[in-house]
């Protein structure tokens, strides 16, 4: 299958490319990048005319059509073409809670959001702490998944935080990192040993930083909103204290530490200082943490309830600053589906988590890039080359010979978020009704168009 | 006239005028208690459901009497937390009730926001009888009524609310209510029981009881829940009552005509000494008496209002 | 002063519609005196008699009647105030909610001869509510009704024992009773519309 993507603004943070060029894809790889790919003398195969991605077809597309031997020309004039986005943090819920999401629906949601690869967390049922669960996930993904699925294995058996999981076997089965996400590893000794052990396989340890004693029964950020609403609060220190601990443990063990879903200003500060010291720490922030604050919880809105919670405006500003100065390496969604019944309960009782695959790119463009806070290339890097670097995946870049995982998006398209139109099985988003700018046009995985608008 | 709202969920929503209307109406309602025949037909044919997810004799009985004196049909539904965990969600309970067409549902529930949650589902008027640590508006209203009855006015009075402010819906409702009618409010308690940013609600914050009650007109003591010791918020009952218990000697620093209030039930000897609770300036029993009148006023003002839609 | 202001306002409003005065100050005074005499005659004296006025103007009229009774019979007849809001049959149907006022009857009514006093008798529903309210307060020996104006259009089988003036009206008209105690001047007007 040969596809020509013509006339798009190709942005590849890994190589620094940002120009209007054509891309030729064949057999799942990028085979040619150039201004004038149609150099060779060939005819369009197949009788049907290639589709226009955008209403009218550009000159490049028209030219290309007449000169190259391709199965399809995609007209990318006015659109951005970047390496396929990678979401380092999603919950696919399968095995165990297929009512909330499955690998099929979760990856389709990812594709709709422009992602070509996701890392799924191990807090499934059963927990992904053995080869059999990892293989089940990979097999299911191969058969039914729309995008690449890279499983994250458990740090501890059953996520119980007591004994190490068989990390070696998890690595051999295909896990790209280990984490007990959903839960912290409260026992420092266990975390230390996990870091040392995972280090043998050069696996990054992804830490959900939370001191369960400090967070207690908390359901929102400990701040003015929790005080007014009479809800139990989770202080920022619950996250920051563990961030500090994990950074020190990473220094002790020379591990590669990746801090999940950073939400507090103190955490950003600690990570910044650690990086300056040369500690091998990276971290991620979610779109809901850079777009919202604790105010979103008013009215007891359970679709704004997640862990770590939405914090104060000064925390949000610290996250924006961290994204800009490189302290925060990655944007990841922590896509956490829950059924409508689950979320339609009293605030205390409703489960933590919001979905994010289908709004991440648009929020990044609308909130970070449009305001001038983050240049487009850097924003794309945080969704492509940076996660690829941390996970040591041969992805996240556009180069001749590289895998044809590509995202084509329209930076100007305005649209309103409609949770009921999502590909995800779940609807728990705080952004329903939001007007956003920037939307996925097509998602290409291994050279095949897995989703288009 | 009338409360132009379907539900009474929190003091934070009410205007000063609405509070005055409720208090004035309660004054007229209070007379019914003095009659031989304690019944008026104002809510005849209306159905009131008391849906209490937390045990409460005081508040539930108060609403029940209020409904019955207004000739409403009153049904009490008590569910212990275990049946909640076992079976019906609050949402389903709401839908089930809605199918029975009650006119008013009074809800007490351990989760903050529960009353609002239910109100969204029911066409009936929902009265919040206490949702988690969030609000307990009828308590604050009866407290204001009691103060006004004794002092003849509200504006300019100084009140100190003492105890576990962080977990107290009575404290939150009273803070909002008192501020709206022009009272000065202080809160006092151990540091571990004062929520962050509470000063942003317009109150002065103290961790010293004697300084907190110096010169105030009203001292409102909150009940100490013994579970808080388990949660590590204070070391022992002994220490708590030593530092924050209201005793006669402590009262010397307050005004000579200071009034003592407590939402009940009291822990005698813990947050309040028996001689203070039973003393001449204690309004604790007045509060209970006025609770019925204020709740009658609420039922009348909500059930008599034209239904939305 | 406030009452005078409202009186002026009333007059201004009345001037916008047609109005006719059917009783002036002297007329009201004569009606009150006559009603007082009739009460004494019907009840063969003033033993066990109490007056209970409805709303504000019924109370003012009741007080005037009590003054007359004092002149006629030398007796001090107690006067009470009755608020019937909680007994109305139209709660929930009125657009705005009526404010509940106080009922103040500081004497027992058991075995007493109660004369209810109101300014205007119209559909009879207010009096029905008053009867229900009184019966909840005690057990009078008998209840009689005195009104300044009976304007007809009864919707219930209720009649007044003592009437100041019978005034046939149409449903589109309003009967306005002005009393010095409330409005600064005495008069009964019919206002169209």
C-alpha cells in the first residue's frame, strides 16, 4: 500500500524539520520525504479518484496524482503532519472492566485523538504482573487494536506493594516500563529494590506519587474549594513528598524514574532541581492539569474528580511553566474510563478518573500553543519524540526508513466537544461542551489509515 | 413574597431577605405549638418524605412534627449505610421516590453534595437536612431565629463557633448565615480541625478558646465526634476538653449576658460542662423548640410555592 | 405618614379607573354604631362577648365596635386578631405566596360568644378559613359575623349576621375600604377594573 501525503506542514521535533514537504509511505514505512516526491514517472494505480482531506485539493495533490504510482494521495494542504502521537499513560480496562473500555474501543479513541501508540497501565483485573496477562493484552491489541499498544507491567505483585513482580518476565513478554499506577509504592525499601531490579533491564520506573496517609480519605485538592464544599482534601504535599522520596531513591539506585501525572507546584520545583543535579528523572502532565483547576469541582462535578486532583491556579501556572522550560517532558492523558453509572453517584463515592484521549491534542493546541505559552514544535515533541525517548521506542520521528506512524491534524478547525460522540465507551470528561481549536484529520499506523475525520 | 426556589440546599444560596422571610414566618408558626390543637391545614394533602441516611432523632423528629402540624402526610425512610453499600444507589432511590410523587423530600446523607445530587433528579422540593460536612441550612436558620428571639436583633452581634470546624456542616451553614445578616463570626478549635483558607469565608480564626470568646455575644459549641481521635486529629478527650471545653470559669472572659448554643447532641463534660449546658444563659433547649417552628416555615414556604414547569 | 402616602397612592390609582364613593366617614360611623346596637340586641347584652377581627381592617373595625359597646353597655369587650393564611384553600394556586402574620387572641374563646369582624364579605372563603381556625383554637358557644360591606357573589353558604351596607357589585369591580387607622381617611369606594 503506497500513500502519498502531499503538501502538509511536516513538523518533526526529533530532527528539527518544520516545512511543507511531501511524504511517501510504503509497506508501513516512510520511504521518501521531499519537496517533489513525484519526481519519478508513474501513473495512479486504481480507477477511483483519491479523496481530498479538505474540501478543495491543492496544487501539489493534483500534480502528484498525475505523476506517481500510488494507491492514495492524501491532500494535507493547510494541515500539520507530525510523527504519530504517543500516549504514555492510558487505562484500557481490559482485562476485567470491559464495561468501561476495551482494548478495541480504547485504541480507537486514541486513534480518534491522533495517537498511534499508547502505553496501558497494569491496574487491570487481573493485574498485569505476569507474562500471561501481558501476552493477552498484546494478542488482543494485535487482533482488535487500532494503534500500537505497549503494556506497562506491575512493580509489585497484584499492585499490593509488598513483593516485586516478575519484572524480568514482564520485560521479556514486551512490557516497556513498570509501574503500580493507580497506587503508589508506599514502602520505600520495595521501591528502592524495584528501581535496582528494573534497572537491570533498563526499564523506566513510572511512579504514581502519593502518600496514602496524607491523602487519607481525600477526594479533591485540599484548598478553598474543599473547605467550602465540606469535602475531604488531598494536600499537594501528598504528591510532593513522594516525588522527593522517589527522586532520592533514583539517585541512590541510578534508576530511570518517570513521574506520572504531575499536579503540584512543589513537585515541579523538586523535579526541576533534581534535573539540574543530573538525576535521571522525567515526568508528565495531563491536559486536565494544565487546563483546569479545583474550581471545576464546584457543583460536586464528578467528571472533575481524579487522582491526583485538580489543584489551585498557582499549581496550574507551575505546570505551564514546567512545560515551557522543559521540566515537564511529556504530555500524557491518564485516560481513565468509568461508566456513567459509576460517575453518577455522590461525590465521595464516585471513582477517580477522567478520559482524555480524544481531547488531548486539541487542548494542547488550544490552551498551550494558542496562548503562546508553548511553541507548536515543542508541544508536538512532548507528545512524540519525548515519550519515545523515555520509553526507548523507535517511534516518534519522521525519517526515511522510519515506521509510518503519522498524525495529520488541522490546527485551525474549531469544534465543540461532544462526549456522546466519543469513540471511547465512557463519557467521563470535564470538557464536554468546550469549544476547542485543532482537530485530528487522519491517524496512520504502520502505514494504514486507522482513523480519519 | 415566598422563596422563589424549588429546594433549600444551602445557606450559601440564600439572600439576607430570604433569611428574614423564613425567620418572620417561623415566628407565626411558633404559635401553633402553644395551641391546644397543634394543627393547621396549610399543607393538607401534601406528602413529605424524610429520607435519612444517618441516624438522627432530633432533626428527623423535628421535621416530622413540623410536617404533621401543618397537616402533611409524613413518611420516614431510614436507611443505614450498610443498605446503601449493599443495594440501591442514591440515584435509584431518588428515581424510586420520584415515582411516588412526594411534594417534599428531606434528605440527610453522609456525603457532601448529596442533597444537590438528589434535587437535580426530583421534581419534589428537596430540603438538605445535612450533607456530609457541607451544609445544614435548617440548623443555621433555627440558630439565627433563636438568637434573634433572645436579642431582638442580629446585625452587629459577635459569635464564636468552637470545635471541629473542618468536619462541621453546622459551622459552615452558620458562617454563611451569620455573615449574611451582618454578624461578626469567629471560629476556634485545634489547628488540626480548622480547614485551610477558612478565613476567606470572612471569619476570624483562633486556636485559643479564651481569646476567641472574649467579648462575644454568642458562643456556639460544636459536638466533638470521638472518631476524630482515631483519625489522629487530637490526642485525647482529656486534652481536648482541657483546652477547648467550655466551663464556667472560662465564661468569665465573655460578656456577662453571653448566650450559649449547641446543635446537639451534647457531650457533657467534653466540649461543654454540664453546668454551662444547663445554665441560665444556655439556649440549647430553645434551639430545639425553635427547630420545629423554623422547619414548619421552610415546609410552608417551599410547598406553598408554585412548582416550576 | 406612610399610611397617608399609601392613601394618596390609592387615590391616584383610583383616579385612573372610575370610582364611586358609597360610604363616607359619617356613613361608616353610623354603620359601626348600628352594628354595635344590633349585637347587643341579638345577644341580649354583652355577657361572654368577644370580638375577633380579620386582617388589618377587620381588626380596626372590631376595635371601633368595642368602643361603641363600651358606650352602650359600659362593658370592656376583648378584641383579638386572627390571621387565616394557614387555613386558606388557595395556597399553591396564588401567584405569590401570602405572608403569614400573627394571630393574637390573648383570651380563651371556649364557651364565648365570638363575633368575627371583617371589612368586606365577598366569596365567603376567608370566613370559612376563619371558622376552621377558630374551631382549632377552641370551642366558642356561638360565632356570629359582622361586616362593613357585603358585596355579594358568595361561593359558599356563608352569611353575615350584621351588615353595614349591602352593595351589589360586578366581579370586575373592587371594593376598597379605607380606614383612618390604616389609610388616614375613612371611606368605602367601588373601583372599576
